[in-house]
């Protein structure tokens, strides 16, 4: 599964299972490959070379076969041995057309696979680069976890792909190793949740590094998995076959082995969107990136284990969309700024967010900057009640011009903390509008 923004998820984990003849390998004698990644909204972005093209993929433990869905910034990409197929995922729409390509060369650092299978799905709805604010070309998952022992350090943002033949786990009193179950190329871990008066409810959870969310649970009254009274309806994500909605809340706690997380953010998706899944195999939900990032983890599919150790983010509060609005890039816009102070002295910034600048003799500058718009808004949220509308162009938040910040920084400004007053300046059909509201506590 894959995700964007902190409370939404792009769901792509229902693809057919394919077996590749060729595996990833490291150069002879090399014990592991170290890969630097970028952490964006709890998602891991790694550099992947596909047939010579340098791309960025999300590491998604919930996906079987790599998917390429965006090449907008590339002159060309070669893909080999192509056939057309229909695929289906979560959502309320119809199956979509895709290309299946085999015998591709994938390189991740010095790790390479010369016969990698690949899906190409050029559907605008599945390109979530605008929602993340960074360029993402695709997703990759099971093949790496199958062929390597994968260690992920979310704090240093480093992945190590270990040759299983040479891997020896270091002993650490703060590390706990838990069994995982590999079913149809996906890893599941068992834990317990606490809800209302019921404590230690056993759950089997899909490990889903491609979800930016925290915890998903499937309703099951017999097991005590029911939606708490204090919840709100929300858009949860975009699947291959359409949108997915559900209820968002928080539960008293989640336990994985001896690790306990209090007040875990939780979503209960409406089960109608899972109609294409014939069997859950006892699964009760999934663990996403907002929980996984709180650990340094070692995934060892061959041994059937995951080793977890708390990191510096373990006790961070869970992130809710307090404003109730989603943002995304919507192309570019032009801005004009003076670059002198009151005394006529030129003021230069160390970095400029604009990619193109035109300077004029009167010391003004026109820059091309990303346009940030309201792409969605939750009914009854502070932003909606204050008058923000879908399509509004965000110009400034609390006096800070948004073109000086990355998309994820803007989202953090809008969801700073409960009780904070937010003043948003927007362009609405050519007119500047100021909207103010106070961030409310989501749950009593």
C-alpha cells in the first residue's frame, strides 16, 4: 500500500502475485548495500535506476510487483517486453488498464536485478507527487524484502540491504524480535489493541511501509473491534479502483511485543471497498508508516522475523489533520517581489524557492513558484466552517508566504497544535481572501 498526506493512503496492494526468475544480487563479496532515503510524510523514498533512468520509488512492503505511475519529468524511459493487462485494487470503481513489462534492469546502489517485472499505470489519479510535494515515479516492495535482510533506520534515513548469507544480527537488550508470517508475499505481525473496556484484543496486522497512516482496523464485533463513539467520517485514500472512505478515531493503545503505544491514531475503512479481496487470512488491519517510523527495524523474511528497537520518534504525538484540509501542488504561478529594503539596498536570500527568476532594473523580481491549492476539505472541520473552499490557492499561513516552504512544512503550519489560531490568505478567483480559525481538539 502507498500513501500521501498524514491521514490519507494510496492503496495499491491488490496486484496479482508474480514470480521473477532473477533475484536482486550484490557484487561478489559485498555483505550489504547502504542506501540513503528521504522520509516524506512517513514514507520512504529511495533512488532506483530503471533501465538507465534515475527515478524515485516509495519502499512499500505491501506491494508485490513494482509499479511505475509517473514519468512527467523524464525525457524517456525504456521498458521491455510489454503486454496490456487489467488490474484491480481497493475502491469503488472499475478495473483499470495497465502495462506489464518484464526483463527490466533495476539498480539500487550496487544491488541489481536484470529481469525485474514491472507494471506501468499511467493514471493521473494515481500520481500522488502533487500531494507529497516531491517527485515520485513509482513503488517497489516485496522483491527487496525477499532477497535481502532489510534494516531501516528512520532517524538517520538509511536502509541497509544485507546479503542473507552473511547477515548476523547484533545483540541488543533494547531490541525485541517478533515472528512475522509471510502470506502471498506480504508480512503480518501479531499484536494487541485496547479499546474502551476491552484490553489486549489480539490482532493480526499487515506490515505496510507504503501507508503514511498509523493503524487501520477492520470492524469485527465478535472480536471487539468496533468504531468508538467518538469518531468522524473521512476520506482515507485513493485505490486503484477508486476512492476509499471510512471513520477516523483513536484507540487507547496498541502493543507489539513489549512495546506499547498509547492513544494510537486509527482508521476503520468502510468494508465495501474490500469487496475485491476474497480472503483476509485472519488479518484484522494494517500497520502504517506513522507507527513503523517510531522503530529501527530489521525485516528478515527468510527467518520469518522482524526486530524492533525504539528510536527518538517513539513518543512523538500522533498527527491529526486539525484544519481538515488537504493541499497539493497545482502547477506553477508567477509572483512579483521587490528585492530591496527601505534604503534601496538589495536583499538576497540564501535559497530561493522559485525555479526561474526575471530581474528588473527597479530591483523587483518575478519568480515562478509552485502553486498550492486546497484539494479537499472535511465537512465540519475548522477550515470548512471558516469558509475555505476546494480550489482556493494558498498564499500565506500566519503571515508566512508559502512559496518559501515545502508542501509538508505548510501542512505542519496548518496543523500545528490544538488551540492555535490559524490565519490563511488565499487567492479565490483572482481576489485575496483572509480566513481565520482555531484548531480544535479532535477527541475529548
